[in-house]
C-alpha cells in the first residue's frame, strides 16, 4: 500500500511539472492523501497494539527481537522439532500475535487439557545484542482449541490461531512470505490473511470432468473446487486440458464455524500465463474439500446436496450402468471379489464417489495438493490384502444411519500380506451403502469393524 502511494506521488509530481496544478491533479492529490492517511492509521494501530499489550515490556521485545527459535517437547507428539525464524514479516506476525495476548485470570480450562495436549514447548526470542528470552507454551487438540503462553511466571492467551500458526512449522517445508500482489489483494478482499506460500506446482488439468467408475477422483476434485472458484467469478473450466501453475498458501484465519471441528485452511490459486484463473479454500490433509473465498459451501453455491450435484459429473458408461442394476448384497460381493483378484478398478467402482474422495487427502503430505493415487494412502489398505472371501451377509438396522442408507454385517475371511492392524482369518465388517446418485444405484459408503 505504501509503495503504491509513493509511485502515484511520483506521477503527480510529473503532472505538476508538465501541466501545472489542474483540477484533476488536485483530485488525485486528495485521493492519495486519503490513502496515506489510511496507511498511517494502520501503522498507528500496530503501534497501539504494542503499546497496549498486556505482556510486560512487550514494546522492547518487539523492537529488539531478530530471531525466534521454536522448540517442541521431545516427548510430545511432534518429537524433537526445531524451527528458526529470521524473516522480518514472520517475526512481526508472531510477535504481534503474542502482543495481543490476554492475561489468563481463570486457569480452569488450561488445567483440564486433554491427553492430546502438547506441553513443555518453548519460544526463544533472540535480541540483536545476543540476549535471549524464553516463552514457554502449551496447546491442546483443535477439538478443544485451548492453549497458553507462560511469560515471566504469568499465563497468557494469544488465541488458538497463534498455536495453529506455530504448529504448522512442523507441517510445511517452505515458508515464503513474499506474496504476489494480485494474490494478496484477492485474499484480502475476502478477509483472509496469507502467512506464506507453501508450495508451487505445475499441474495439467483433466481434459474433461466426467468421472468414470473406479477412476481416481482427480476429476471430482477439480469439478468440486471449480464450483467454489466460480462463487467469486473465477471459472477455470476453459483451461481444462492445459497446464496451470498452482500455488498453495498457508492462511491465518480458520475455516468457517459451520465446518467445525476442522480449522486449518489453505488458499489455492491457479494461474495461467501469470493470470489468476481460479482460487478456493481447501483444508489440506485428511479432508481437503472446504469452501469458497467468500466462505460458502458447495451446497450454498449450487443449491444441490452432494448426491444431486455429483450426477452431472458421472460418465454413465457400460460399467456404471452394470453396477447401477445391482442390489446392495451384490455390490458387497462384487467388492470383495475384486479385492480378492486385485482388480483395483472394479474394487473402487463399488464405492460411492464421496467415499472415493477420502483418498484424495487421507494421510497426505500437507505440502502437496492431493495424494497421487489410491496406493499407499492407508498402510493397511486393499493393497495389503492377499485374499478375501465372503462367508455370510446379513442386513442390520437401528444404528442411526442417514436416511436412504442400508447397513450389512459381513463375515469375511481375509488374509493379509502383512498383519498390521488386523490378523488374518474370519472377521466381521460393517458396511454402509447408499446411492451416490439416483442413476448410479447402490455403492459402499463406509466399511468398518464396528456398527
């Protein structure tokens, strides 16, 4: 913003020199004066945040810190992990979040942290003269969203976004805070703060978005997120079949409340010839689909629930039609028959598209856009099965399944290449089926060891 104002002042000076003080120049001058006033107000707000901080001597810490070392407890879930932060923007972001902390007067919440809490961690603030100050911190699982900083024997609450920020140092391998202006302005327009760029990938979009039965759901990924992108006026369907640049950004703000308990958000930007052609929010590892930049869901945007929406993106070919005619029991038998014969296409064709999409981000490296394929997503997945045989099937009910779903208890004789999470032999699987779309018929929506 300051650079932009400075550039316009140069232009105005040239206009004064060449043409004199015209009415147009006066108007431009007033506009720029207003912009500079806004910049000054923003700068003053930052100064006030420091001056009004509840943290003792925070102004001194803010001005003198040139490095922050992040250390996680070696006995905690992140193991021995260290990060050294020296970038000025990132230092300022961390320090300002600390500066906004509130003194915790009631410690009842932090005294009841769950067994998933990460404790005994520290931030080492290194000053320009080499002196150091330690700030201890602890935080719980996002489901509980509680944590604290310990500064000079007092506990402070910086807000859970601070702990998500610090925790993500264990996730990402690159922290590039230099953000393209057009990207920064786009996200600011919708009240998202970009912390840094995580990765840049060159991706060739599929030539069409019609998904075949059993196919890895890349087409569904792009179809879903194009709906989100279209919500802000960016439809990338005209770039199908072309190679685009995909940037992944770490965002400060959590996902909208309606997506709780999921919180972590990534900004995804598609560019073609350096022009932004698509943008949306995803949730990264485990469950990537999230929302548009204006925080709308797929249903908000399309006025369709998943089952009706996905119908438009299914290729109703011969296999699709064949499976659509099968009863739930037949789908289950076909599924385990395919598992036994290592017929991966048929195996995954027996699953709902919604179920298939779990493979996109389950256990994913969060520096990537999505998993490359089905294999090795789950350590004890279908690729670990040596043989599978259905012994018996019976329909069960009364387990609170969603409307339109059916559930079966299946006794299966399974033999594994490696016994990782289950032993080989006869075991019971509880299988829920539903119609992914009216035209596609029954498919397996989930498979578990309990009802």
